[in-house]
C-alpha cells in the first residue's frame, strides 16, 4: 500500500475548511493506504503560544482526528515533537534549501505582512513541513489547495538531495481538493475560512453548538441578484454555501442549484444549516467521549512509538548519505 502523511496544527478549533479540505480525506485514505497523521505542534510555535493552552489543543486535535473517523488501529496518530527525527531532518533540509525559494512562498509573504524582520521559523516553516513528509518515505500528502506551493517545494528539495545523494528520499505527490471545492469565510467569501479570523461567524468550527452554526450560516454574505447558481467568480458567497451543502449531502453543486431554482437565499441557507448540523452532531458526540478518555494519551504514545520506528530508518539512511555521526 502507498504511504500517506499529513498533519494539522493544534491551534484553536478545527473548522469546516480543515475538515472538508483535509480530515475527510484522512478518513477516506485509511481504507486502502498506510496512513500517518500528525499533530504538528512544532509548526504551531512559529508564533507565540501559551504552553498550557497548546498542550490542551494538542489533545483536542487528537480527539477530533478520532472523532471524525481516523482509526488508530488502521492509522498512526502522534504528536510531532514526540519524534525527534522531524527537527533533525528539518535542519538537514534547511542546509539543502535556499533563502530565495523560501522568501517566494506565498504564505510567508502573507504572514510576514511586509515586515522587515520576522521570526526565522516563519520563513523555514515549509522546510520543516518537507521534513515531516520526507521522514516517512511518504507517497501521498492530502492537503488543502493553499498548500500546493509547499508540496512543490518539498518535491524540489527531495529531487535536489536525490541528485546529490542517490535514493535518499521518496518524492511525494500532493492530493488536493477538487477545483472550486475550497471552503471560504462566511463573512467574506473571497478569503479562505480561518481559525484566526476576528469574526467568529466567519467560520463553522466542528465543535460549534447548533445555535452558533445556524446564526453563522444565516448571516453568511451572499449578493443582491437573488439567483442561486454555482459561479465562484461572480457569486462567491452563494457558491460557498453550495460547496458546503454539496460536501455534506453528496449532491453536485449543479444539481443543488437546479433544485433551488426560483427559491430565495434564505431557503438555501436553511438547508445548509440543517445539513451542517446533522453532519457535525455525531462528530461532537464522539469527541465528547474520546476527549475525556484514558485511551487518548495511550493512542498518542503508541503512535509516537510506531512513527519513530519508521522515522529512525529514514534518519539512519540520511545520516549515512550525508556522513553524519560515526
């Protein structure tokens, strides 16, 4: 079976964009792939974190992995910092990447905000991401479309190292959402849904109560022409609602739009509310049981042991190729 690796940062509640863009793929892929899923806490500290809150968020995300259907018997679930190979390989790859390609990263430009000086971790974030992936001889990386550039960099670094030191890394492929299926902010559908947005009604988090879900969707930005059709460029708000409904109902956006022909935006929003509430209810129920169980930390410890066994084989090969250690 092909090997899959991906990870989610433990910062705030996971929202619909994270779930539909990544976690839903995680569950699908474990049926016929060898899957390794990480809580990437080392990535989280590229910006300041409260240590106690970070510890809780790590457990929150691990519980959500399991609540949405990631099975620790089929997949490895672990915390990034529990496997030292991530940081070690990250340094090796930093020595084989270039500042020019890192400064060109779109997310770095956005997050640095044009400041003259920012934390080094923000710049080297994509290199650590490459290390996460290459450490496990990964074949497939399921991520959101906004991560395409990072996957391309990972591939470039792997090919570069393989050119110098033959057969060091498996060159991975990205597995991205279908075009047009990206989940956008409810208040500004030209921007992606974000954990950090100030307006809490810009997003639906997986643990939101039904009333919050209803309020956020009913407030969602649409437009003034009143026609329900899928047109992301000219009708981003309506198209975003159609995408969410499609993801939960299994219907195509075109079929949904045809069914709502002649109806108002309020009718569509009510259906999106019901579909979202119904889809998230079992996830919330599962989460409540898992989060307080003794099983959770045991799963993470077992996952770290299993992940480390794979990582150490890679690092042994890397050290030999680079002449590190004795």
